[in-house]
C-alpha cells in the first residue's frame, strides 16, 4: 500500500504495519511525517530553497547530480533508505532525526530488520514500481555503511547550508582519520585473469545462440579490460563512438569516445588488439568489421534479435557473474587448495575488471599519467592506487635486507 494510508503513529514504539514500501519518487507522506514541522527545521526566514517538506528538500539536493546517472542512483538509494526507515521504523520525519537516531540507523544498515520489510526476496532485481521492490539486497558491508553515512552527511550539510535544517545531526559523529591514499584491493592477479580468459575461450559454441553468447562474453571482457571502462560507460556507449584519425606521422590510430562521471568526455585508446576484437565480435553478428561514423548500435549487442536497446547494467552484472562463476568452478577442479582463489573469482564484478586493467597497466610500467587519462581519473593520487607491483617490490626488499636477527651469532 502507499504510505499515504499509514495509520497515525503513537510514538516510536507504536506497532507498524508491514507496508508495501514506496520508492522516493512516488512517496506521499502525511503532514506529521512529511517534515513540514520537523523538530530540526530552521526558521522559515532563512530558507534558501523552495522545498516545503523533507522529500522535496532531498529531491532538490539530488537534482544537483542529475548529470551523472550512476551518482544520482547511488545517492537517491541512500536518501530513500533513510527516509523510509525514519518513517516506518521510528515514526519520525527526516527533519526530526537526532544524532542518536543516526547511530541506530548505522547499526540498522549492517542488519536491516525485519528482513521481510526491507530486504529483497531472491536475487532478481525488481523494477521500482514492482510491489515486491525493497530498498536492500541484504546487509551492508562495513565499507558500504561508511559510504552511506558519507553521502547522508553531505545531504544534511547541504540542507543546513540551504537554511532548511537548523543543524547537521551527523556533524557530531566521531571522525575517523582517513587513509592517506586509497589502495585498490579488488582486482585479479595475472594468474586469475588468465583463468578467466581461458574459461571464456572454452565456452561452448555448438549452437548459434551459444556462439553469440560466447562472442558477447569475450567482447565484454575485452572492452572492459583493454579500455578500462566503467560498467555504466560500457552500457551507455554506442558502436559509433569508435573513430579513426591520423597522427602527425600519418599513422592511423583508433579511439573510443566515452562519457564518464560528471558527464565528462574522454578519449580511450582503441588498441589494434581491441579493434581486432571489435571486428571479430561484429562478424559474429554478420556486421561489417568496422562501425560507421554515428552508428547507434549499442556497444554490446543482444544475443537474440537485432534491436538497438542497450544492455542494462543489471544484465551486464549477470553476464560477468556467470563468467566469474565458471572460472571459479574451473579452479575448484584443480583441488581443494584452490578454494580460496576460486572464492576471489566468484566475488568479482565489472569494477574489478577496471581495477585489474589499471593494476596490470602499472605492472607493465605504463606511465601513470597515461593510465590516469585513459581511466578518467581526476588526479594521479587515484591512479597510484594501482601500484601493487611497486609495493610488492618494496616488501621483498625490506624482507631480504632489513632483519633483526634474533638467535643468530655474530
């Protein structure tokens, strides 16, 4: 049911109905829960936005990220979860939440209960309009909980600056010293990456459907690894984004134009190997090997039919999960001593491939500035997170040459 029909709350401890949760864009709250008279509302004379209630105020903040679909989706998810939790679990509007409430919410994120109300049943992603839609797929990891609170802190800070809230209830949170430099940990070693490649190369191709599916898996891995693309960039790019131009020496070079975070466009080098894989993939679909300028076909084509509907991020996720799952099963056949490595493969995702590509490029001594520009990073400090081989060498040198020597005789 819609939240419009929720019964009146009799304080936070009142029994709550098992309601059909309503996504943010369709949320209609009664006045007592809308935030019109929230206890943390600032005086109306200082408000600098036109929002009269919490949903409208949160929507105004989200509108600032409309140029980045991935960021907007992630931020909306956290705002939506908090508002629904505040209303259904506490019987309070967003603009009445206290610091203590948000400490409780932090614990809730790690174990959203009751499960039937908050967590999606099954692994299939449902449309936001579906009656069984839920805001959680399961408990959040410690890292995801921290990220959620960072996003919500930005929301509360902005609403306070805009004069909508009297203060930021998250500003009192204990500050944890941030690491000086983020380290990339979710990537595949050269050996695990070779296992993934071998797995795809060995996929069945007896039927036409199997051939097209195997070709698609190979192409997805090729463009994500060789181009270092994000999942959202792969699904949003068309074949016509490839183009060729001559350099100063007259050599023809292919490029892929990609629009990434913040609606920023960058040129990704399309290596000879990537162009060969593109031609191979297009031939599998009985298309000319080279795309036409302005061609609107999606970068990843459907296995059945000739439609031009782009692959969804959910569908891409399922394709890669299948590949990584098969690669993990391949490792397990070698014996139980490979279980830990197989578990790493089974947990991999599209973003792991981006990290893998960056790590492998730095392993091969590609200039960090080039990796930065290929990947669309804003600074070298982000790119330097891929320098695993440099750290390994430092560890080896320290171990070999810096010893305390207990028990040794001089």
